[in-house]
């Protein structure tokens, strides 16, 4: 049975980690999400969130973050191992957890085609 936990080791937390992913400029999106991606050497898929003030007040941004974390938590075992992802929700998309889960899987498939080959 897959592990649906979301440990601290699966979270991007430092600004240097975010900057490294943004500098790689590998991104893909759809109606619900824009996702930036990069390979890591940790053997674990990690996730960071970026929800700007354009999405509303702190309550609305907090809800969006909870939805995105929940979606990532459920599809983490279906995603390629060793990816760092930054999830950015689209404005006024009105996404639900199921929308974000479906979106995350589809966008990651497209990102794999755009990412440079992993150096082993």
C-alpha cells in the first residue's frame, strides 16, 4: 500500500532550492497549475508551493495551499522519483483536490519530456 504521508523531507523550504528550480526554466502548465521542475540527487520527489497575494487574502491562500499539498500527497507515489516541483495554482481556476491531482499527473508527464536527462 502506498505511503500517503508528507514528511518534511518531501518539502522544498529554502529560497536557494526555489531559485535553483526557477533558474532551470523547465515548466509546464494547464488550466489549474503551472509547475516548475528540476532533478534532485535525493531519490525523493519534493514539492514547494508558491501562492501569491493575487489569489486573495490569507484565508484563501491557505486553503489553496492545503488543497495543493493534499493533491501532491496523494499522487506522490505516481510521480517520477527524484524531482523537485514548484506548484503554482492558476488564478480563478476554482480547482478541487481531484482537479489538482489530475493536473499534477498530466503536467509531470509533459515535464519529463522537457527536462534534460538525469546524470547518474
